[in-house]
């Protein structure tokens, strides 16, 4: 809030150490360059006992990032889960380079090491970012990587608003009848939008076809986007 961005980054280690005095379960990791000036490159942190918290949440994790505004730019990466009441639960955070594959790999490795290990089957939801697509299977061999239907619908080009709404309804459909009904509406009203949708495998965005339930992910992801709206 006060002072320069440079001074704030210099105080980061001290700040994290002070937080740990209050919360012994607080975990952080800060990485710097190997040169003498030890310039900040990236960091990771979370609050609370991870294993105990994670057991109380659904086996669905949404990961995403938002660009930081300031002198040094970078990206804030986050991992968010859903509790048993379908409420958003913030799990972990990282500040890193602007969304490069190495930054996502670092974030996912730190998250996996502290929360659930690398051999647990769970669902990851993200945007269709090619850097995330590369990083997730590299770190988690057992995870089911799916895409946010809300994000996909907003990326359908030159189409009708009704198509976006119908697509989200198809993503939430739990029966073949409902899914086919919504897809037929798009087929009959928006062939351009339909071609974009058909280029994305159903098992990556439709609750009906994904082999592990994503619960209320369309509503959840839309809330996530509101939280990080730029």
C-alpha cells in the first residue's frame, strides 16, 4: 500500500516469516536469481494445514491466473477448490513470470507436494491456455484435465449470446436427452458457433462426458471469473 514496488519485494521474505509466527501452518517458497543481487523470480504460499483442509473439499481444483499491474508485472496464479456446500475456497497462490509454462509447472509442483501428492485422482479445471495444457499432464499423471465451460462460451467467435447460454446449459446437462436438446438448438441457430464447439472434445467440458464429476462448475467458474475480472 505504501512505498515502492522494489521495496515491497525486498520485504517479502520478512513478511512471510512474520505470517508464519502467527500461523505455524503457513508455508511459503521464494525463488531468486543465482547472481549476487538475488533478484526475485517467483514465490508460492498458502495458509492453514493443507492436508486437513484438502480432505474437507471436493476433488475439483480450478487453476487460473490474472496479470499484475505495476512496475514488475508478472502473474498471480491461484488454485481454488469447492467445499461441501459448493462455496469457493482459496487454496494456494503464486507470483511468477507472465504465465510461462515453467511458472505453471512450478506452481503445480508446489501445490501437489503440499496438498494431495501426485498419485491422487482429481479434476483440474482451467482455461484452454496452451501453457497450462502442457504443464498439467507433466506434473499430474492421474488427474483429469478439463476446461471451464464459461470461459469457452465467452471465446465463441462471431456468434449469438443465446448460443453462449445454451452451450453452458449443455455443459451442465446430466442426461443425453438434455445434452442433445441444447446442442440441437445451437446446430439449428448458429452453425458458426457449432463448428467452434465441435472442435473441443466433449469429455473436456461437458459434465455428462467427463469421467469424474465436476459438480456445479459452470456457476463456479463464472464466479471465479468475476473475482479476477480485469
